[in-house]
C-alpha cells in the first residue's frame, strides 16, 4: 500500500514539469543588425553588388528627370509665348506649283473679330546671301531672305540677342536682321554698323541678330529685311508667304476655321493653317516615346543588378554555413535564418537604390542647369525606383534565404 502511494504523483506535480522552449522573437532592430552584419564583413563585395542596382536606378531616374525637366521648360516657354498663335502659309496649287497669297491677305485677316495682332513675312525669290562677294555662288549655306513687317517680333515672340530690330528709320534702307542659325552660318557673332552681308548682290548692314524663335523656327535660318527695302532693292513682289496671327485663346478654333478662307477667298485650299504650339507638343510626345525606350534600358540594367545581388547572396550562404549551423545549434529557427538573409538582401538593394536615386537626381540637376531648364525630379520616379529595388532585392534574396534556412545544424557545422 505504501509502495502504491510512492508511485502516485502528489498534488502540484504537473506544475513542476518544465514548459516547451519558445524561440525568442527577433525585433526589427535585431533583424537590421543581423542583416547588416554580413554587409559589413564583406564591404567591397557589397559595394559592387549595390553598384549594379544603383546604375539601373540612376538610369531610370535620370531619364525620367531629364524628360520631366524638358517638359517643364516647354510648358514655361509656351506660358511665356502663348498658345494662341496661328500661322497661314502659302501652300501648293492643284498642279503642284507654289501658291501665292493675295497682297491684301494681311489686311483681310485683321478684320476677323477675335484677332488681336497680325504680322507677315514674304519670301524673296532668287535673293542669295553671302558673307562677302568672294564666297562662291554655290555656297549659300541654306539661308533664305524674307521681307518682314515691323511688328513681327511682338507677334511671334522673337527676341533680339544683339543690336536692334528694324524700325521706321531702317526698314526702307539696306538693313538686315539675322536669325540665329543664319548668323552662325554666315559667321556673324554680333550686329554692328561695320558688319555687312551680301543680299541679292547688294550689301546690307546687319543691325540685329535674333535669339532662336520657338514658335517660328523658320525665322532662325532667315535674313530678314524691311518690306519697303525688299521691294525697292531686291525686287520683292509684295505677296506674303506666311501670316502670323494672334487671337483670343477662347476663340482660337473658330479663327482657325476661317483663317484660310479669309487669307485667300478664291483658293482657301492653297493656304496651310497650323498652330506652332502643336508642333512643340508633338515634339514633346516624341521625346516621351524615346523616354519610354530609355526606361526599358534602365530596367534591363536593374535586372542585371538584381542578378548580381542574387549571386552575392548565394555565395554568402555557401561561405557562412558554419555561422548558420552555429546559430541553429543555439536555438535560431528556420524562420529567423530566412529573415536574416532576406533582410541582408533587402538592405543591399536599398543601399543601391538610394544611391541610384541620388545619382540620377544629380545627373538631372546638372544637365537641366546646363540647358537652363527648371530641375524636375518627379517624386513618383524616386519612390518607384526605391520600390523597384526592394522588389528586386526580395526576389533576389528569396532563394538564398530559403536555402540557408533548410541547412541542418549538423551538416552546416560539418561543412569545410
């Protein structure tokens, strides 16, 4: 009876049984510390791997930033010059010959109610331009001669870089204003009373040089002379070839609809009407398409960087099997080992991504300032770049992390 009592557990015996051990939880700070330990022990390898990520992100950020800066400059230019400019240019006849607008076309367009300003240029046929009489006749440099109204700069938004524009005192005499491209081709750097060019066999004094004209690019390669001087000296027939019209922004489409018929009532189909700001917008759309192509190149570079991170992590697992075995022997779970290596991969990619965003922003700022553009780095580009690096880091580190977690303590410690 006593023996039976000895084998029976007394009260509270169950309370003395030790509980199952519970693995300690790793706090976020501990995860970061253990993840960064592998990077600190191999700094050169970590730098080279992060550099691959940084190059891809820098390419993507720089492309988006430069494209956005260019778009901001275009918006600023259009805001300064306005989008309410229409041009009516002489087209071609049904037989394919050059059309001719009436001499009264300018006056007729001025009668349109919403029109606020009208100016014109006329192509002077047969007039060649040379720096001096010694230049061979075949070397015209692609420079054309146009008669111009006095109010042309105010209408198209042109600015004089050197000298002055034609005025009442000079537009009746052999005086010329050069477009920016024409001045470069003729070797003229600045206007002055001693600077002359040969126009149609006659010497013209260069009184002004224009800056590039965004809304009237055809003026950049032109030599502009006064309307009366073109008629008297160069035999100009007085027919305008391009009419520049400023109108109310709200009524622009209605003016555009009647502009050709007003300029040439007898042959409106021979007048080409356009909106210069549309051409600039089309150029921006083409630049955006090119930007998409460059973004693809940046994505390929990012993918290559991700492969480099994956390779680094796989080698790290192979080299640190003893460390993994020791940690497992001391109670680290598979999940903690997996978290450690995944955190290391994410940190490596995040460092590369942050460096790439900074590098891309610096490239954007440098190029934009060089071009005189506003510096624009969209927040979505920087945020998207960092998010892309984290995604690449997670994918690149997933397999090595799983592989590390599956190593048994005995095999890991026995590995050479």
